[in-house]
C-alpha cells in the first residue's frame, strides 16, 4: 500500500492507513491583473495550485490527535502522496473537520476530513 506523508520539513509522518483519497482533487490557476497608467490591463500568470481532499474513517483517538497536531502548525508543511507520485509538495491545511462515529460506544472511533492546498 502506498504511503501518504505530511509534516514539518524533516519531521514528516505517515498518515493513518484508513485514508480515502486519490489524485489532486483540483488544479487551479493563479492570475493577477493590473491597470497600467495608459489604461491597458496587464496580466501575470503563475504556476497551477493543487488541492487535495483527504478523508479518514475509523480513526482512533491517537490517530485523530496526530491529525489535530498537524493542523495546529501555523506554517507550511511537506506533503507526499505516493498514490500519485513521489513528488514532495509544500502545502497548507485550509480546512479540517472531524466527528465521532458512535459516541455511545465503549471504544471511540472518528471520521475526519482535511483539505490541503499547495503553497506557491
């Protein structure tokens, strides 16, 4: 099974194997426009920006805590999705949500969703 890694440069961790994801879910385009003094508009185009949606099911409390720790870093992270390629990307976590599957059970399991956006 391919690994998915995420973390601070040099301290990346392999994410829980209960992950459901595939290739980048989006590939955007960055563009800026500026009006020049003569009234013409000039455009600047920048590299495409990838977005990944990660979904986790049946996480233990320890696995959820590891994801929350990653979310808590206020800096860019390194991400490698070996399902796609061995390329490392610099990303930020733009969204994170989780829920308890069965709150009344003796052993708690969780679902979580995380959105990663490539930093340019």
